[in-house]
């Protein structure tokens, strides 16, 4: 009999995956590594995931002393078990919060421990340890670092240009004609606007990602909103025959956040004009939502080059840009976030002419006091 096996009996658990005749042991199904040590500090349970995370085979761990089975060290090289001393130390302690520790060979694990006492301030009866690999956390850290690098890069190029041009103006003011000065200032102005826009978009993204986007619903006439946007674009100098609007009536009610609807339409129309070509067709029509409710569908298609088949899965991701026509690559990510915050969805496809075709749907979204007819 191994020293550990008597404690297993006392503990009432077998370390194996399935107890004969009983249901499979739940500890084996835990997504985290689980290690349990008894009152004497010997390992009585070591699930399969613990073996996977630590690389220590189960039969070597079970029955061994906790500090031998898991010779953990903190990042400064201090041995973890003598340092935390679960069985000694203050009797008020209930465990250890999750920490990043190292195993021999440099393997990183996230470790948390609970000290189980029969009575408050009594002796420790069991130490229960959870172990998690660090890959998932690393992955998020890496993608955060990438995001910061991209943002820094996006901010740096317009700021470098602003700095360069203002420096040139300040040092060589006398040498430029008024027209040249105007041209330089226009460039500075455009770059400054780009930075402002980028920051506004980043703030939107942080709200979307944090789930803090507030949708203030009120009745919205989306056909009228489309008309306003088209009018705005033609007022900016685009020929009116670049736009064709078709509205399929009767449209269901739509309760939505008018500012966000404007942002969605503004982005899609701007993209169609900037990245697409030819006539931009905007269709507004009633549709059914997946849950059987009524909804509104808006389709924006153009006659430009469209989006290559292999990129269609990526157009809604942050910073994805197909062309280098001055955009930030955040527009469609934000559009998707705004549509989804309304309970709708958006897809991209190909227009009959081969151009890009974006279609989003929005549910009626009426507040409960309206649907209940009060
Ligand atoms: N109507 C369109 N036609 C062709 N390509 C498009 C269209 N709309 C978007 N795209 C592509 O999708 C990319 C991402 O769009 P978006 O997120 O709005 O970023 P941005 O407009 O700032 O580049 C664009 O860079 C462009 O390559
Ligand atoms: Mg855009």
C-alpha cells in the first residue's frame, strides 16, 4: 500500500477516472487541473488535466508530498510551498489567489489554492489546488499587444505628418507663397481630422468590446434616414444619379437609436462611394427575423470591384483594409457592433453587377410598454 492510498480511503475518493459501478468522477471532467492534498500534505487526487498542465504523471504525483509532486516556484525563484506554508502559518488563512508560477523546466502554470478546515481556525484538513495552463491568457495578451501596436502605428503616421508640415511652415514661413501655405495647412487639417476620427472610432470599439454600448430606442423612419444620407452626399458634390433608393412598403415599425442608425448608414454609404463604383443601390424592405418576428432589411450594393471571396470573412474585423484609400479599417467592425447591439445581423456578399453588397436586418425592437399596448 502506498502512503497515499490510506488517505484516499479516508478521503472517500479514488483517484481513478471512474469508480467501479459508479458514475465517472466529475473531477476528471473538470477543464482545469485539480490537485488535492490531505491533512498530512500528501497528494490524494491528481486529475488528468493536472497531469497534462504540469507534465507530471499521475502515478508519480499521487501519494507524494505536495511540494514534491508540484515543485512550484514563484517568478523570483522562491519555492512556493515553503513560502506559503498552507499547513502552518495563520489559522485565518483560507487559501491563495490565482498566481502565475513556474515548474522545473520553466513551464508556467496559473495556480490557486484553498485551505479546507473542518472548523474555523482549526487545522487544515485538505489543500485543494487548481492548475490552469497559461496559453489562453497568453493569447489574449498577445492580441492586446497587437492591438496596441496597430493603434500606435495608426496614430503615428498622421501625427508625424502634422509635425513635419508644421515644422516646415514654422522654419521656412517666408519662403512659401500663400497658396503653398494653404495647401500645407489643408494637409495638416486632414491629418488632424483623421486622428480625431480614429480616436472616436477607438472609443466606439472599446464600448462595443466592453458590452457598454447603450441603445436608446425610439421610433425611426429608416427610409427617411436613407434619403437624408443620399441628400447629404449629393450636397457634397456627388452626382445624384450615383444613388438609387428603393423602399418596399409597408415597412414594419422600427425602434432604434437614431444616431447609431446614422452611423451605420453613413459608414456603408461612404464605403460604397469610396471603395465601390457606379450606381449605389439602397433597398429598404420588410423582412422576417430568425425568431419569426418582423424586421427591416437594408441592402447597400454598388458596381465596384467588390470584395474578394477569400476576404469576405475578414471585412468585419478590426483594422482590416482591402485597399489603401485612407480609411482606418474600423468602420465595418463598428457597423457590425452597432447592428448587433440592436439585435440585428449583417452580412456581406456580391451584387449582381459584381460589386459589394452589404445587407443588415433590424428587428422592430419596440419596448415592452408599446407591444403590450399600454
Ligand atoms: N463597397 C465596398 N466595395 C469594395 N470594398 C469594400 C467596400 N466596403 C468595404 N470594402 C473593403 O473593406 C475594407 C474595410 O472597410 P471599413 O471597415 O469601412 O474600413 P475603411 O473604410 O476605413 O477602409 C475597406 O478597406 C475595403 O477594402
Ligand atoms: Mg469605411
